[in-house]
C-alpha cells in the first residue's frame, strides 16, 4: 500500500463516527445538500420563466460541470469546491433580492437575471459533481454497504427534501463552514486529466513515427505510450475512454425521460381530481403521491434490500442500472396504456341545474374572486390557475340564474352580474394592467378539432386596437377586451400570424400548436417586444387521477435504482484524481436534454397516444444500446475492493 493510501486510512480511523460506522461528516453533508437542493429549486423557478432560459441554463450547466470538475480534481479539492457552491447560491439569492426589490427597469432587470442564472448554474455544476465524491471519501474502501446507504440518503434528501423545509437555511450553511474538522479532506495533486491528454498525444505521435510494416504491432494503440508513461497511467487512459463510451447513451435517455415527465404533467390535467367524492388540488395530489413514494423508497432501503441480501440475492452496479432503466421503460408503457384509457373515457359534463366555470387570470396581479347568488349570503370562493384552469361546479336553482361576481385585489375592486345556464361550461377571463382591468365571460368552445388542425381565439389586452390579418380575412380586436372569432389553423412547430398596431405591421409568433388542441392567445405587451400568453384549453375526463400513481411509483423506483447505482459506479470506477470529473460528466447528462429537445419536440405534432408510443420505442432502443455497451464492459471496482 502506498503512503497516500496509508495516510488516508489513518485519517479515516480518527474522524468522529456514529455507531462506529457512519462519519459525522456525511450527516452534515446530507443536511447541507438537502438545503442546497431546496434553495436551488426555489430560485430556479423564480429566474426561469421561459423555455429559452431553461435551454440556456442547461447549456451553461453542462459546460461548467466539466470545467469546474476538472478544476476541483486538479487544484481546488472537493470540500473547498462545495463551500464555493454555497457562496455562489448566497450570491444568487442576493441578486434575486436586489432585482425584485430595487430594479424596475426592463434591461437592468435582464442583466440581473443573467448574473443570477450564471451564479446558480455555476453553483449547481460544482455541487452535483462533488457532493457524492466528498461523501464517498469519508469511508474506508471496504465500507461498501455503508457508502451505498449514504448515497441513497443523499439521493432521497435531494429528490424529496422539499417536504421538510422548515429550518432557516443560512444557519445550516454556516454549520458547513465550521464543520471542516469532521471531514476527511483529500488534497488534489495536480491535473490527472492533463496527464491523460499528454499520454494520448504521445501515443498518437509515437504510433505515427513507428507506422512502418516492419514495426511489431501492439495490442492497443495507447500501448505506444509505454516508452514514457507507466502501465497504471495507460490503464487509467483506457478506463477514461471506456467510461466516456458508457456515458454516451445517457443524454438521449434523460431527454426522453424529461419529455415523458412533461407528458405525465399534461396527462394529469386531463384526469378527474375527485377522490372519495372530494375535489383535490393539483399541488395536494402531487404532495400526496410524493409522500407515499418517499415512504415506499425508505421501506425498500430499510426492509427489502437487507432481506434480499440475506437471501443471497445481490446485483452488480451495472445490473442495477439496467433494472432502473427497464423500470422507467415499463412506466412509459403504463403511461401509454393509461393515455388510451383517458382518450376513450367521456369528459366531465355539468348535470341538470349545474354549470361549470373556469377562471383564467392574465392580468398583472392576482385577484380574489367570490361568486354568490343574488339576494343570498351564500358565497363560493374560486381559486385560479393561469395555465390550466380547472372546473368550478356551480349549482343553480333554475335552468338559468343570475349571480353576483366580486373581483378584488389590494388596489382594485369590481362587482358584476353574470348569467349562468345549466349544462354549460363558461370561461371567465380577468385581464388588464395598472388598475385598468376587465372581466369577460364566454362559453367554452366544444367543437371537435379535425386532424392536423388547432382552434385558436386571440384576445387583445392592450390599450389600443389590433388588426389580425389572415389570408382571406382581417379581424379588428378592440382595445382591452376585444377578441377574435374561433380560428382554425394548421398545426406547426412555429405558427406565425400577421397583425397590425397603429399602422405598424409585424409577425405574431404563436409558437407550437399541438395536434387537435384548442388555444386562447392573449396579447399582453407590445413594447419593447410583443409578448403573448398562450393557454391550451383542456377537457377533463371522468378517469381518476389515482390511476397515475402506479406508473409514477415505478418511475421513481427506477430513477432511484439508476441514479444511486450510477453515482456508486463512477465513484469506484473513475481513475484516481478524476472522480469528480467523471461524476460531473455523468450528472451533466441530466441537464443535456436541450441537445436533442428540439428533435424530440417534433413528435408534439402527433396525437397524444402516438407520442407516448414513440417515446417508449425510442426509450427501449436506447436501453438496448446501453445494455450492449455494458455487456462488454468489465467492472474494475470489485478488484480494487
């Protein structure tokens, strides 16, 4: 054993442990990582509100993950890098506070957004690449079971930590700063990656020099570096290339999984939220499902896995990855079958003496909306969702009935009388800005959309008239409340319409229209650029949302298997001095979905069930490709252990 390994073992023996197994440092690290992930999710939601920002953010993370990990492995060290990521998160919070409190001007606000996204992406790229490696370093080499449990705990704290947010986060970050004495900190010894590149260049140069047919052949082209580099260095270079090939399928895989998760969110909107005759809000459904899944994953970790080990059933890390991928694939098949069931189930319709009301708020503030019958003290508070408004069931005393509508905010109040008819679905639109607000009531469109087409209705929220120019007709939308008749438009990834404001003609970029969709397009801003708010109208089916739980459970179990096994695998398999770099290359695949997202978005032009089918087929082909790669991969970590 070399001196550095002996020193590491000596240091690991003296650091404080719980139950003589788990170092105090990994407990501190798990809590800090949990806080880190919660703050990251909150700030990411507040900074990123457009698709292009999401793509820019993911691109920055992928680029910085590799460069940051190389710097960490070579000079900075894992502990110092983690402290740096905490400082960057704090800088992001400061940027966000300054932007929201002090900055009102558009362009200056945009600059603060850019800096905030840069700080946040840099913090994330450092954190995701070194947290597992730092935790793994706290154990001796033979503590495989303990290290695996800690990796599982880190995954669960990151994925489900949002449920336990009740502690002041900055106090926990301070804990990390004074807890350095509890950590084993391995100091970097120069750039291993640079040595690898030098070895590759020397091998290529040496092979070209000795390219004569008289020169004896060597088993591998990298063996031509043996004149200058040791056998261990050449093995590390070969391992580096094998791991790069191993990572190759993951960007495509995670892109498909990301697309699948978007489809599930959209699928859930179509399903009935009535459980045991009670209407459940979207956030409550999500929280309930996540809590049950978290509990089941804990039971698996505490009960099922130890039981399987007692029976002598154990899997290599690669087999665990394949199992995780297959479970994710099975969940996509379950989603396809569920989508077919949803499409064949009838939509929810109002009964006799009943009407449905959807509230849609596209104004620049939030409102409280209260509906009560004329000459009655009975009130019905209504909650709004600006993207996918749900139904509110209104009970009538006759075939039609007048209601008093009270709409209020902190600075504005209005009463209005509306007439609701039985067996009818209405949309109530709240629009406007800067105290000039309006209320529009209209019946929902029930026309069936033909194949390859979409229905669009355009609303004018500006204080000036707009003319929408089509090939055969032109429509005038009056200021503040004007809207077009129902337009039938052929679907496309980028739908553009012509409009004119004050004799200035320009293109209205509507964007993607999905197959058979019905949309409301609100023009809410015209300077410095035209900005729209697009809402896809959704028909809610009678099929219960509880049927989504099995596929979500299978999906989360598969993701758990895959993520934890990959983190262990790259920690053990990576060449010495490249643990953070190889982990960063894998974790950055989670954020590289933007690379093929534009290609995957083409399937949005197809019917829903075909989208699910194609995603499942492509997912299966990626899993088969990964299985072939992993079949010929020889794991080296078992020899090291």
